[in-house]
C-alpha cells in the first residue's frame, strides 16, 4: 500500500475503504467501494433498498469480510479484525433493528456498555453502583428516555429502543459512530427533534458520524455531507444541497421514497 | 498389521458404520426439517432392538423359521416409529416448536429419561442375545477372511439403500417436496396450503422408524442391555455434528470415517477405541465448527 | 430460555422495597435450621450433607442457565474433582481436608478451562451435547483404565485430616457437614454478587444478544467462558464434598444420569435461582430417599415426567411459584429500589 501513498504529510482520513468487493450469491452488494470519511462531519448515506448501504456498514465494522479490498482506520488496516477489536479502536455502531439486551432495563444496557468500555472486572461490585452511573443517566436524559430507565427493553416502544440503541453506542465514547436509519422507529413528528438532539450530542462529544437515512428532510437538515449509494457503490457525493437537487438522485432515490 | 487383521478391521468398520449411519440418518433428518435434536432418539434405537429380540424369540419358540426375523425387524421399527414417535411429536413437541432451543432439548431429554426406565421395566436388566438372523445368512470368505454375510453385505446394502431412497424421496416425490418446502420456510409453506403439522408428524415418525430400524438391525450383532440408548444418542450425535447438522450425505461419509477409525483402533489400541469417535468429532469441530459438510451462515443484522 | 427464565433475569421492578429484608430473613432462618440438623434430627445429617453437595453442583448448572445454556455433562467436573481428591489421599494419606478440597476444585477448574475453551464456541444443542460427549469420554476412561481408576468399583477416598488431626468418623462427618453449610452460604452469596456484577451481567447477556456484546468490544466466547469456569468450579466443590462424605468415588459420579439429575434439580428449583438450587436439591434428595423404597425402578421415569410438567406448566420452578406468591403480596405496595441479587 505504501506505493500508492501520496507524498503529502496530511493525516490519513478517519475511515477509508479501498476497492471493497463482496458478493452474495449472484448479487454484488459492494462493488469496488473506495471511500474516505473525514473526521468531524456527519455523513448521510442515501440510496434505494438493496443498494448495499447496510453491507457497507457491516464491512467497515468487521461483521462481514470483503472478498476483495481493505478498510483503514486512521491509515491502519482493520480489514481482518473482528467487530469487537474494531469497536475497541473507537468505532461504535447503532442498528436498523436495535440490538439490545432485551431482558435488561434501559439503564442496565447503558451500564453494561460503560462497564465494557472501562473494562470493569470486580466480581463483587454491583453493576448499579459503578461510578459511570450518573454519566449513563445523563445519556438517557439526552435521548429523552429517563422515564423508562428502569423498564425492561422488551416493554419499550420501537422508537425508544432505537434511541437506547444509539445511546448504548454513544456510551462507548467512540470517535466514529455508524448508524443505520437512526430515526426509522421514531414518530415522524419527533424525527427532527431527535436528530437535533443527536447531532448536538455528537458534536459536543466530538464524534464523527455516518448514518444511513431514507428521509430526505432529515438528510437535508442534519447532514454535512451526503453519499448516494446505488448498485453496491457510491454514485455521487456532495453537500446535501448539491445532492438533493441532482436530477439522477431525484429520479432514482427520491422518486422511490415518494412512491 | 497383516492383511487379515486389516481386512477384519475394515469389515468391522463398514458394518458398524452402516448401523450408526442408519440411526444418525433419522436424527439428522428430524433436525434438518424440525430444527429439534431428539435426545430420545437413542431410546428409540434401544427399544427397536429389544422389540426385535422379543418378537423373534417368541416366533422362534412357536417353531417358525429364523428367516422370519427379517420382516420382524421392519415390523419392530415401524411399531417404534408409530407407537412411540407419533405420540412424542403429537403430544409434546408440537407444543414447543416456538420455544427456545434449550427448552426443546430439555423436553426430549425428559422423554429420554422416561423411556430409559420404561425399557428396564419391560425388559429388565438382563442382557438379551438373539443372533438367528445373523446365522440365517451364513458366512462369506473374502481374501481368506471369513465374515458374516449379514454384517458385511446386508447392513451396508440397507444403509446405502436408505440413503439413496431418502434422497430420491425428498427430491422426487410430492411428499418429499412438501417436506423440503417446509424445511426452507415454514410460514411460506403454510401460506401456500401445506399442513406443516402433518409434515412434522410424518418426518418425526420416519426419523423414529429409522432409529428403531437401527436397533432392530443391530440386535443380532450385539447383546441388548440397558445403557445402549445413551451410548447411541451420543455416538449418533457425534456423527451428525461432525458431518454438520442436517447433512444427510455428509452423515454417511462421517459414519464411515468414525466407524473405520473405531474399528482400527480396536486392533491397534483397544483401550481408546470407544473414544475414537469423539476424538474425531472434537478434532473436526476444532477446525470446522460447522462440521465437515455444514455451511456457516453469518447472522443478518 | 425465555420461558424458563421468568425469574432468572436481574429484574428489580417487580421487587418491592420490603422484599430483600424479608428474603434475607427467610434465608437466615433456613440456614440456621440447616445448621441445627445434627442436633435436632441427627439421622438426617448425612442425607442433608449429600443434598448440599449436590446443591453446590446444581448451582454450577444454574449459572449456565442464566446465560440460556444447558449442559448435559457437568457431572464431569463433579467427578474430576472427586477423583482428584481420591488420588490425593491415596498418594498422601491423611492429607488435610482443605487440601483435598483445593485439589478437587483445581482439577475442576483446569478441566473446565480446557473443555470450556472448546465448548464456548457453541450454543444451545451443540453446547448441551458436547458437554455430554466430554462427560461420556471421561466416563469411558474411568471404566477402561481400571488399573489406575479402579474401574466400575472406583477408588476409596481415605478420610482426610482436619487441621492436622485425624478425626473419628462422627467428628469428621460433622466437620464436612458444617464445611458444606459454610460453603453453601459463602458460594451462594458470591454467586449472587457475581450475577449482579458487571462481569456476571455481561455473562448473562449471552442469552439475549451476542451481536450487541460483540459491538461493545467484548468477546462473547470469553464472557461465556467466565461463567463456565465458575460453573465447573462450583460442580468441583460439590463433587469434592460428596466424595468426602461417601468415602468412595466411582464412575457413577460422571455418568450422564448424574448430569441429568443436576439439570433436573436446577429446573425444579427455578432456572437461574441461587436459593432454588439448594431448596431444589434438599427437596429432591429427601423425596428420593423416601421414594426409593417403592419407586426405585421408575425413578428416572418420575423425574422425566416431572421435568415435562415443570417445563410445560410451571417454567419458573419452585422459586417461580414462591416469587409469584410473594409478588402478589408485594405488588400492592409500590415498587421502589431495584434489587439485583436473588
């Protein structure tokens, strides 16, 4: 890879992929994806269903191994690492279908996340008494879930679970947060408010984010940059305004959303 | 190792593999279709053996010819499948298909415990031995090694016949296709009018018949005694797990591998012979956790 | 395991503030009652001691149930510990009781680590059956290598010394009895604390979401291994106490029936409940002794049938029924602070 490196001394991008290729059966879900994600921005990924958006997140976090290509985190090759090792390097993930400990309460989910981050190993300390408890309560407050802190996850609404799922990822204090349709379970009247809070929290914590989104209104207001996915690759990339006014996007992506 | 011992070990391995395969076939068929591991499968095997011995003994005492023991094996197997397998699926398993895997395992384990005692109550703890079927077919001599026709020829033929028969049945008959469709996607199958309950009942009965048949065919070659069911469930699980759960052809290859491994060990290092199947399983699973022929599927997130 | 676990998760919401003290009081009373057994009903001492030894092993199985896993082979660690003690007293006659216990638990821990490293790659069916396979392997070894292990007859575990004293049978039995009570209380308490601790909580998430666990930067295998080691060591403690109580160790210690018995008692007591493990073991052992007179031949049949009834109709086991009764009372008062330990 050194041969390809440009002579500039600038810091490598936070996350970079080169020529990612993956096929499921006959379908090419990632078709030579080469992409750079710079620190400090909120990047929205849009595109029709089956374009390979989630697959991209899965490859970047090590859940799927690409048949070809590599993923770099700040210039270091993380392609062969399992998800947990990538997470430990500061990449957290929230899911389209929330991945929570369903028999634990909302607060406990966050406390476990904090315990994982801090590497707590004391077998005699109660999880509820760890010193990160206040911090986690604050996070719950941030996602407006304080009132359900002691409710078991199975009792929560889909929207609440989505928010807790994001809070669990934020509890890890990541540098990069990948989110798959963060507002999909949230009532449409609250979507902007939720994103407002989320983007605020991200910038306060200095977290770079990448989020897959179908709602163009959300993308327009809350993304700094947009990448348009189609047929397993980035088709276009630009500011929200550039992208949303692009005729191809209006035809291929927004058209589908309306339909 | 001279040729005679080599051939003996080879023949032992083949006949043993054929028996284990027949039992494992039922286990893996049930798992493949119903996603349930039937721990009571070992008991059905043992009961198949006991039933054959009892029925054969009874008819021989009436003066019938030993050849009759062959149809009796089939009858015993079908009885086990219908009288035991049917009610187990119908009364118990049907209530727990939507329950967690571990709970299903506990239920079939409970049935196993019950059936182990039932065997003791009916047949006692004395070993039984009934080799008239073995004697009826006589011996064959291959390269100077004399072996029973029953073990060297009949058992492998039955095993291969069942393998091919099941393959044909699943792929080329209407019922077989219904079973495969239900295996692929139970809900979709039901939505196009397939009665999944009946498919499951039928599959379970067929699997139970195979367990019973394994026991019936084993009965002339070994003494029948308590505990054989426990041994067989672990052994057939080892075969099925080594092959990959639900892999029918794979189970045949694995049974042969394990059968030969065990029989050669008997001549080389007898103390560890019973351990060989498990050693093979552990070694295979260390390298390929999904089994020799299984495919690993990444969970969708 | 959702059906077996209605009382196994660390729920606080249903427990009211008055519950922990009530529970603690009942537990204390029960322990005092147990400690008084040698004085009140000396004829029951041996029986209760065996029940406590089994209870500790059942606690090991219970730990795994908290992660939604069932092992049909945990008698392996029970037996390894017992044989380790027997070999120790054979080569070092009059070894101290604590030394015998440590040797046993160490044996269980080492074998638990080796077997655990392998089986934590699997869940559900494979986990349960591979454990069974390992116990059957060890059983065959015990039977086949009879010149070392004594085969089916087993080997004697000669009476260990206590603090350098060679005790008579009665006093030794009293020592083992109170050692068992102390271990029950200590390890029961430890296990409760462990369940509520970060490591224990992470271990229990194996049951609900390993994907999230991986995405917290943790290894599900290592999380399961931590509980597996604890469960193997608890079984080891039980096996060692049982061997010292009986004075002889046989392959029956690792026979699958013994593993099945542990699973049965764990489910009977209440899957995932620490107190349930001991209550279940006591009830089981007492019923077994009195039932063996007329139901010895159909004991497994009864167990299997009862297991089916519990799973299908009372998945919470004894502790589930108790909690149901107590919960009905306490729900009238309003719920307050969460109590994690059960």
